[in-house]
C-alpha cells in the first residue's frame, strides 16, 4: 500500500471519527474536526496546544476502556463474562454475529458516565428497523436527562455460501467508502481480522493475533504504541470468510436518516437480484411480528430469544480469543 495514500486515508478518517466520537462523549451538537498541526506562534499555537491536550486526554480515556483489566468496560475480561451468559466459554469459537451482540451488551452495561452518549444496535435477521434505532438514540440518559445518543449499528451478514461470492466485491468497497462506515468484523476461516479499507481488489485489515507486553492503563501517561497498528496488511477479497458484521456510526438522528438513505441506494444499485444483502425498513420490529429484546433486561443479561439467536450463530468459524 502506498505510504502517501495510507497516511492520507488514516489521518483523515481518524480525525473525523475521533472528533465525532468525542462529541458523543461530551454531548456536543457539532463535532469539530481539528486541522493538521502547523507550526505557528502566538495565541493560535496556544489554542492548538490546548486542543491537542484535550484530545490526548480523550484518546487515553477511550483506550483505557479496552485495557487488560477486569474493570475495563470493553476488555477481554468483561467480554468473556458476557460470553458466559450467552453460553460461551473462554476459548470457544465466536462468530461475527455473536461478537456483535456481546459488544452491544458491553455498551449497555458500561457504567462510565462518559459512555451515556453512545448506544449500539444490532440488526435483526439482516434488517435494520429505523424506529428501533431512533428509540435507542432518543432514550433517556442514566442521569434522567433527555438527550440524543450516537449509535453504532452492527449488521451481521453472509457474503456467500461456503466461500465468499466475488460478486459482492464492489458492494463491500462501496460500503467501506461511506463516511458512516467504521469497518467490518470478519476474517478468514478460524482467524479474525478487522477490515478498515481496501486497495484495488484487496481488503486492508488489522490483525489482533500479535502478543504484546501488558500495559497498565490505570497509570498516567501509559504507552500508546501497542494500541495502534503502524502497518495495516492486505488480503485478497476472495480469501475472506463469507460471515462478517458491518459497522456504521451515526452521531445524530439526522445522521442516521441520511446514512440509511445512502446505504439503501447502494444496496439497491448493487443487488443483481430482488433481495439486497440487508435492508432498512420503517417502523419497529414488533410491527412485523418480530419479538425485539428490551433495552434493559432485569432478570438476565440475555433474553431467551437472544440466547437462541446466539446459539444459531455459534457454528461460524471465527475466534474472538
């Protein structure tokens, strides 16, 4: 991958996504994307230093949620606990769809006040019910205050039968080109990857299967190097396993409505048959006789309906750990 293209794609994407996500945490209406730093003197330089320091604090805060500690909201310790409640044990195979539901539960159960402004929605049977998504975005914060939450939409799909159908290549490239797309959870048989982009007919991915030294995220100024990928890799699209989960991020309800329109157009234009890979429909899932799980279960972390759905996905050949 050309280094110039990599730098441009990475810096632009990271700055936009980080600014929008930080706005979700701070409940700002209009996220600000900071320009690249330029050597200046005077007040402008001081303003930049202040913004850079604030961004660094948020940067470390976000990373701390994924630390190797039982207290980390999205660390492996917590994800394994949620997996146990769905019938999974450490070392079991986790498919992309199972991971999507576990991540949703992890966000719902997170107690950090700064995560109140974010929610996760998992598509049901390849269908995104718009009213269900908006209900999640407009639900009350834990503090009892009204507010609009940002939403991460996870859509488990299958791009073929035993092998990935290469007819989906242009569709996947189109999805990864959308500003609302945050990547694809997937991989190749028995090895999980995170796909973040593409070059020609190859997918750009990050591989988590690299052991690194433990980092204590509770200390001040902990090292950040091991949490980032300095050299993403490429893989031919035809080697990708057909089971995957596509992720989208929408800061506001207006962003979701715009994203659903753009994605629907892409789905229709890329579908050679009558049925697209997944759909956006108006209304709630209950309007279509589909029993949706409540936002908060009191008696169990996963409802019986969710457990059945997770069990159905358990044969997918991916591993989370």
